[in-house]
C-alpha cells in the first residue's frame, strides 16, 4: 500500500486541523480527536498544498484514508504535547521567537517594497513626457549600443587586467572569468543613451567598436569596457524606451529635491 510522505504533514497543519469543538456538524467533520474536529475544509486545504501526483493519490479512497490517518496522528501528538506543556519548552520558545522575527522582517521588507512601487507608479503618472520631448530626444539619440564589460573591485587589479587586455584582447573571457565581480546580467548590456550609467554611455558612444577601453570608476566598481555593436533605431522601436528614460530622469530629479527635504547622510564610503 502506498503512503503519503510524512514530511508534508507539517505544511498541512499550517492551514488545517485548527481547534474546533465537537459541536461541528457531522456532515462537515472528516475526523474527530477528543474535542477537536478535522473538517472537510481542512482536508481540502491540505490537498491543495500537495504536489500533483500526491494530490491525485490522496483523492482516491485509499489515499484519502491515508491522509486522514496522518492528520489524526499528528493531531494526537499535538494535543498530547500541549497537555505535557511542551509549548513552554525554552528551545521551542526560542525557535518560535526566531521564526516570528524572520516573518516580521519579511513582512516589513514586503511592506516597504510595495510602498516604493506605489510611489513610483503614482509619481510616474505625473511626469509623463510629451510627444515633443520624446521626438526631441530621439533626434539626439536615435541609436543603441552593445557593451561588454569587466567590473573589478580595486584599481590595482583593474590596471593589471587592462594592461593585459590592451595587448591581448582575445583574453577577455579569461580575464572576465577570473577577475570580474559583475553579475552575469551586467557583463553584456544593450542600451540606449539614458538607460545605463551616463559616464559609461558617453565613453562608449565615443569609442570605436571592438576596442578595449578603461578603466573607469563608478559606484559599481572599476570598469573595463568594449563596445561590440551600435545601430540606429526606428522611432517606433525607440519611442517607448525613450519615454521610460525621460520618466526615470524626471523621477531622479524629484528624488534630488527630496534630499533637501529629508537629511541624507551616507557613512559607508567605498574609496
């Protein structure tokens, strides 16, 4: 006979088997342990947490009985543990306090993230550029560039890597693998002016394709770059991107004004 995995029971108990008195209607009850009832809703909530294969088995007659046996066994243990005051155990209390702190921190992080997102969404509506602003930007910057880069965390190493690449550009992959601290998403970028770091955009725009350039310091680190492609875009391709660039620029200006409203002091400096 097949048995449902014991390991998922803890997850089931998070949403099922809540204390209910024996007055629960018999049609709603799936099982009863002392004065506590496991309802049909509890069982369904448990089923919803299972993987597809286990859920299919648990919906058969044998599987459902198996599931109820596991749930009642766990509920029996839980009731006896409470009767023995194991919930007062110091180790147990410490684990609960730790988990509560983790959940509180996660909730606060989520709350902050949602407020930041809401701020951006609402402010973005107030700074939408005009069609003329978008067209004027396109007249100046109707192109996109593709750039690959190595970002290094100290100037001495950056200078050594740059010297190697100037004489042997073919070693780019080896140097990047060995020294770059950049995440993969930043190792190769395609962008219009305004979509990345302004200082690097200017350098890339004025660099010949395929030539190693560097190194340049930004808040991300020390960059060694190589422009690998550049192409002109149609207004249809560029328009939506330019609109977002202009929105971001206006939001950045708004944030700069907020720095005068709220005191901003950054003590951690990366020299």
